[in-house]
C-alpha cells in the first residue's frame, strides 16, 4: 500500500503530458489491478480441513503399511504395491489441500500467471 501511495504522489508531482507520468500511470493501473486480484484471491481462499486430514491419514497409513511390510520381509513385501500409491496419493492430497485446493483454481483463470507484473 505504501508503494501505491508513493507512486500516486509521484504522478501528481510530474507535469501533465510527460512520458514519465504516462509510464507511471500505466504502472499505477497495473499495481491497482494486481492489488484487486490479490484481495479477490485472499477473500475466496479456503482450506479444506477434511481433505488435509484425509491426506495425512492416507499418507501416514501408507507409510505405516510400507514400514510393516519392510520389517516383516518375506512374502509381505508385496504389500508395497499398495503402500506406494497410498503414500503418493496421501502426500499429494495433503499438500494440494494445504495450498488451497479448488479455491486456488476458482480465482486464477487457466493460463494466467499470478506472479507476473507488467
């Protein structure tokens, strides 16, 4: 917000019709749009606690199953066929929901890079 305020003050101080003022006004417009996008994203961001817990439980269950299969050895090693997908699914689901899940996709349109500035 301080940056936006400083840019507004600088644009007021510059003479009308100067190239620097036009450039600064374009930058102000881009900054205001970026601020609006950020506010919209923050207003709609939510974490699905149930999804986070499920990811943690599925991943933890896969790790427990894999650990048991490794310690039991012998014919029990075939349980890794089930443990590895559980671990992958649980870790992916946990971090996906931790990052915002579907609420992140609803705000950012496909193909838009939310980190770029003009």
